[in-house]
C-alpha cells in the first residue's frame, strides 16, 4: 500500500499497537513500528544488512523481556555471534537454532528411498514449528528463505510450505521476520502476496566513494508509511537509517522578521537585509568572494547570539578558519561556545539522506537559525549517479524555510569573465539571488556585486563594486560610469571617480595582495 492510497488507513495506523524494530528511523517510517503477531519479509541481496536488521529486531525484543528465536538455515551460531561482536552485541536473551548441525553430512543423514529434498523440506519446517512450540517466542527471525526455496524445488511446494508457516505463527502470537537474499530466478514474488509487509534493502556502487545503501517499504497492510527510498548505513551498533525528508510533514513556523547582514551597504543592496525562512544564493566564479559574503552574514547572526551551522564541502577546514581570522571574522570563539557547528564533509562518503539528516539535526536538535552550504557544486557533483538531487534540494529548502531558517547557499560558476556558467541552475529555488562578478577597469581586475532577485522586498537594482579587506566586505558607489560590467569587460563612460581605492589584505590572511577568501 503506497502512501498516496492510504487515507482510509490513516485512522487505523493512528490507533494501532506497534512493536519497535530496533531502528528508530524505520519506526518513524512505519508510523511507530511493526504491527505485532504478523509475518514480514525482509529482502535484499547479500551484504545489504538483513542479518544485522534481524538481530537488532530480536535484541530490541529481548531488552523488553520478550522471548526471541533466531532460526538460521545457512550461517552457524559462531558466525552470528561474530557478526554481533562487530556491533558490540552479546545476543543475550536470544535463542539461536541451527538447522544445519555439524553431523548433518553423515551417512545416516542421507536419504536413499525418496528424493532428499522431499523429506528434508518437510523435516525442516516441522523442526522450526517444534522449536517455536517449545520456546513460545514473541519474536522470530528465519534466515534465510533461499534454503527453503532450494529444498522445495518448485514454486507450488515452496508457497504451500510458507503458507503453512504463516498460519502456524498466526496462532502462536509471534512477530516473524523472514529474510530472503533474492536468489530466486526471475524476481520471485511469491512471498510478497503472502507476507503482511515487505521491506526491501539494496546497495549500489557509485562512480567513486562508498557504496550507497537504501531501504524502501514495498508494502505494509493497514499502515500509512512513508514511501520511497531511504538511505542507511551499517555502523558499529547496527543500522542507521535516514528517513527521506518530507517538508509537508513539518509544521510551518512563519517568521517575517528581517535581519542584518552585518553591513549597512549590503543591507541596502538587499532591500533591508535577509528575511527569516528564506534561501539566499551567492553565485560567482572562483575567488570572487562568495564564501566571504556568506560568512559575514553568518557572523552577524552569531554576534546577535543566534546559532548557526556551516557545512563545508570544498575547502579544508584549517584554511577556512585561517582566512576568516585574517578578515577579522574569527570563528573559533563561536565554535568553542557551541554557537557554531562547523562541519567539514567528504562528499564521496555522504549520501543525500545522510546530509538531510545532518541538516535536521542542526535545526531541530542544535537550534541553528542560520545554515550555510558551501558549496552546492561539490554536493551535486559528488553524486552524479544519484537522480533527482535537485528535487531533494527543493524539499530541503522548503523544510528550512518552514522552520524560519536563513539559508545561505554558495554556487560556483565556471570561467572568470565573459560567458560563465554553472553546473546546474538553482536560482529558481532561491528567494534571493546575489551575483558576484569580476570586471576589468583601469588595468585592474575588480569585483562587482548585484542582487538579481529577491522575493521578500524591493531591492536595489544597481551594480556596485566591492572589496575584501581586513574588515570583511566594503562596498563602493553604483558603477554608473560603466556599462557591461556583468560581461566582465565593461565600457568606460565617465572618469572612474566612483571606483574604490585598492586595499591589500595582510600576507597572513591571503598570500596574494588584493586576493579574496574564495
């Protein structure tokens, strides 16, 4: 049942009794957890985390005082305990029932009058039932169904045996997870129609970096679940799931207040400053000052006592801190006080879901009112095999807007002057777009800034020169003596009296006099 066709079931899921799966993100997706006393299928190719999920499910039950049984048809008790040790688990309170004993290969175990599979399948199913009758467990994991499928040898016998198990468990008040490694030919869907719910795990290699693991709920009867793919990682301690961000699920907190950027001239250019709940995009070529402008806006918020989060994709963290300190925008005191969460991210190791989870952590748990993403280029280019990243970014910005967060986005452009372009056009997602460009005048390369659009207020339409000095950004008068500044090679129409005098940055801040902070 998809999330689009479950309005009728919403009331049911709101009142239903649930059992925790042991994975907080999965419980959130399922609206609280699994409906108890049902049979569920967890499918995925080898290495996707089925065993880890099953063990975590049983450990959660054992911690609640429930009797738990793990039936293994492939792995040994020793192998399962080795898996548990990697997560710091002891499996105390869980009974492990091995269906392949060490003497299973002896001559007395071989069948001679009948085909071995015909006897072994029935014996296996009866052994499982007998163990359940003995222990009366509340939670059962059967790992894996590929062994039963091989013993059955044809779909009809396989389906009948699974149905027999389902009806047996239905009368024993058991919540059952059946693990399947999807080795059935032709995409076997036998269990999909039998199971009360189906959870699918998969993994794929990206062009570079770690593999991406994803989970999606194929069906869950009577439950209003969150559909689609959800990224997850297998870490020490179990599975860490990152539910897909859905902005509509979060209540809107409308904030109409305007805040200063820390510069009177910049505020005037923006029509008063930055509004809470807006996404503000800074675009321009490399080295023009995008990060400097964003950091200045963030520092102004920090000096007002607000909290902020800075996600750094491009630059090395020590380099950023050194440059900001040279511009009289030292970030270390704010980091030490806990006001600023500055996180350097390796994009090759990050999934979109994990990044969205980090954003939510910064906003909901840490109380960040300003979020800086530097830059969108690294985030988008690091995951070329991922589809719909722009849609995910739209969902993220909607979420941040609903929480009243001031979002500062940095997007680099290719080229220095003339025709410069971006990897992807995200200007339509932003409430405010600020463009920074180089231009040539009087034998020097200078920098110009202009506000292309803002949805929240009237803004100045002029193009101004700006410089980056030891006090941050300084702005000049509108460049009325020039035409074609945005092309990079303007036409001089006046005397150039409105240009700023050149200011050199100290050598320890930037090795190039007159250089910029990115």
